[in-house]
C-alpha cells in the first residue's frame, strides 16, 4: 500500500511538472526563422557627381570693354571663326589711326635719311635711329590692331553654345567668360569617389546613374577615366563616366552613381536584422548556436553572406534575440 501511494504521488508530481513546462512552452513567443535567400548580389561603390560636356570651352575677352553686340546665344550651333560678340572699340580705333599716322611719318623720315646716307650727307647713326623709330611705330600699330581684334569674340571651332552671360551695354571684365561652348563632345559625369573606395574602381566598369530630374529612372554608363591625383581636403578622387549619346541628362544636373565592382548571380543573403555583431543564430537539431559570418554587399534591408551559412541552414530572423528554453519557430519566406 505504501509503495502504491508513493507511486501515486510521484505520478502527480511528474504530471504537474509536465503541465508547467507545457504552460511556459505555449506562452513563449514564436521566433521567426528562415533559410538564406539565393539571388543576385551586387557590390558597388557610391559616388555623387555633375553632368558636364567632355570638351567644354570658355570664350572670354582678353581686355575689358563694354558689350555692344551679341551675335550668338544659347542652343546655337556655331562654326569655327563665327563672330559671337563685339566689345566697344572706338577708343582703340582712334588710337590705331594715330599710331598709323606716326608710323607713316617715321617711314617718311627713314626714306629721307636713306637717300641722305647714300649721298654721305648724314652719319650712319642718324640713319639707324630713323630705321629703329620706323620699326617701333609699325610694331605699335600691329599691337593696337591685335588688341582691337580681342574686342571681337569668335568661336574657336564648330561648337554648340551651352551658356551665354552678359547683356548689351554691360561692361565685361578681362578674362570673364561670356560664352561656354561644347565642341565635338558627348556628355559625361564627373563624380567624386571616396579615397577608401577608389582602389576598387577601374576603367570600363559599368555604372548605374540616377538623377533627381528623372525620378524612378536608371541610366547605364561606363567609367572612362580615374584621375590619378586626389583631393586631400575632400579625401576623394575624380572619376569620369561617359553617358550614352541618347541620354536625356543635361549639363549641370547633379547625379548619384553606383559603380559596379562585382556581381554574384548565386549569392546567399539574409535580412540585415539577422546579423548582430558579425554573428547569426543558427538552428541545428532543435538547438541554437551563434555562428560568425563574413559579409559582402549590403543594402538597406539585406546583406550578402560570403561564409558561415549554407543554403539549407535555418537562421533566426532576429540576430539580437536571446533564445532560451524550448524553441517555437515560425518559418517565414526570405
């Protein structure tokens, strides 16, 4: 009788313990788990830049003057030598007339002294002085005429006018560009790449371009040049990216560029939330253990896993969770 009583008490105790365990098991929250996703992972370097013409020329006066005529404007296709603008040159014209008169007088003196020298009527030194004076007068005329030509701004080649500044009557200072020309040029993006990323950038790499002017659109381009000298202040290097001829982007637009470094068509990736401090929770035989992983390309929500997991592994979606006791897993789609 005693033995049966002890058995009965033990049985009640065991049932009670099982009931408590089941209670806590049912109350414990289910943890989301998933298999790594298989898909394309792209490693890219980000850069910001501006659209520009690959050959862009400023046209500016070499001397200051008042603008009296505008013969070219934005969007014009101009030919080499075509006059684009004229600056006021009345003073120069008067100066040239005066210098020509001086030169004519100096030549007359030189011719007279030449005849006198042939007759031994003057010293050789007097003749030499007359020749030098005539030569200096001619040089002064040529200099003034060249300066007058600077008051006429002409196209240096067959180009398109992409920017025109200044208005008739306005004083244009010397070396101030009045026109910007795009000559025989396709468009490109001049982008700045951080010095930490520049070792990965190579000529010929594919580039994806986005611009605020065309929301939702992505334009393909190609790296054509990496500037060897960096900017020590901005800690960046300039990368030139050629655009296609049919690109709708316009000069001066700001862009964001992703330079494609590497593409893996069968990459494993996990939600970014599954990785904490370089580790994930891997479920094996009903138990969990932390597994260090090596990460690759990252996006806002996903991260490529280069090592540490395989396709069939079961990974907790919350890498910062602290699993304890019996596990209740809910498998979710990656």
